[in-house]
C-alpha cells in the first residue's frame, strides 16, 4: 500500500467512530468527517490516498466526493461501504457492512 491516510465520510457518527477505531487499530491514519464541505476541502488539499464513503451519505454527496477525489487524487482509491448488494457506483471496491472489519481493512489495503 502506498499510503496509510484514509478520509472517512458518512452521516452516522456511531458507524464512523466504529470504522475509524478499526482502521486506527490496523495502523491507518484516519480523518473522519460528517461534513461534506470539510470532506471536499480535505480532498482538494490532497490529504488522503483512500476515500472511504459510507452508505449513509446521500447519493449526490457520494457522487460529488468521488468526482472531486478522482480529479485531485488520481492515484487514490475509493472504497464504499454498502448495506445491501448493488452497483459499486464510483468505488474501486465495495465492502458490505456485514462482512466485518477484516473485509474493510483488506479493501483499504487493496487486497
């Protein structure tokens, strides 16, 4: 893995806290935000190499974040956590919330 910086965005504080704790324990540098504007600003500054989007974000927000990430971090990786089977939308990889922490860690690592 090239970098261990992850930007985690969603609207459910409990889910974000849990995912952040899992990723920090796995050795990742995690920045978490509930705010779209803050997330976009961090992406535009190139603060991360992995964008982790939660299904709790509305579709237009996920789309805008992904487009901004692709424009500013072309070598970066987008991981989306979904709560049901479906299209990966903008993600390089999809993790289903019920798959557990190992699946999330593997997706961030690029396994």
